[in-house]
C-alpha cells in the first residue's frame, strides 16, 4: 500500500473518532440507551423504560428484574436523587432505600456534576 494512502486512512479514522466523541459529548445520554429505552411504551431492555422517569415513583414500571430495593421503592425520582444515582449508584441506593445493605442492579455510571445535569435535563423532556 502506498504511504499516502495509509496516511489518508489514518486521517479518516481519526476524523471518525473525533466525530463520535463529539456526538457522545453532545448526547451523554447515548450511553444509557445500551440498557434503557426512552420511548413511550418502548420495551424494557437490560434496565427499565425511562420514559417520563422524572417525577415517577422508583421501581414503578412493569420491569421484571428490579433489585429488591428498587422494587420496594418509596421515593420519587427528582433532579437531586437522579444526580446522586448517576454519580454514585451504590451509595444512592443505600441512601434512597434507607437500607445500608441495599444493592442496585445498575452498574455505576460515575456521571457527576454538569454531565449528570445535561442528562437529567434531557430526561425531563420525556413526557
Ligand atoms: C449496563 C446497563 C445500564 C446502563 C448503561 C444504565 N442503566 Fe439505568 N438501570 C439499569 C438497570 C439493570 C436498572 C434496574 C436497577 C435495579 O433494579 O436495581 C436501572 C435503573 C435505572 C433507573 C431507575 C428506574 C426506575 O424505574 O425506578 C434510572 C432512573 C436509571 N436507571 C437511569 C439511567 C441513566 C440516566 C443512564 C445513563 C446515564 C443509565 N441508567 C444507564 C441498567 C443500566
């Protein structure tokens, strides 16, 4: 292969990487979609449907695989507890459920601060 062709390919691959990074930066919620649908009436995936999640009682969909703590629920999703959930799921599930041994089935996302705010603002549009 000619050298110039190789460098063209390298530049193209780098450009693609940049574009996808920008897409991820603009839509941090994209990563939730691996496990959640945002669509009204959409099928649960690895995690429950998140349509109209803001203002909804925790663990209140017909998702079958909630952890014990989420199934029991007892709190409503608002901006504050969503922040905690996205930043430190392990700590949040204990605090929200009031049970020091509670565990969530959602892998920690470690999304904190502004990034979490961007996602929550997006979640608020789902209604
Ligand atoms: C690897 C899969 C996975 C990813 C990625 C993921 N989640 Fe989850 N999520 C889950 C699972 C599983 C549950 C159920 C947790 C339980 O029962 O303890 C859940 C539960 C939730 C709940 C509680 C829903 C309810 O009905 O009470 C919210 C809110 C939530 N996720 C938001 C998010 C957001 C926002 C993102 C993206 C930043 C995200 N999740 C990324 C798997 C995931």
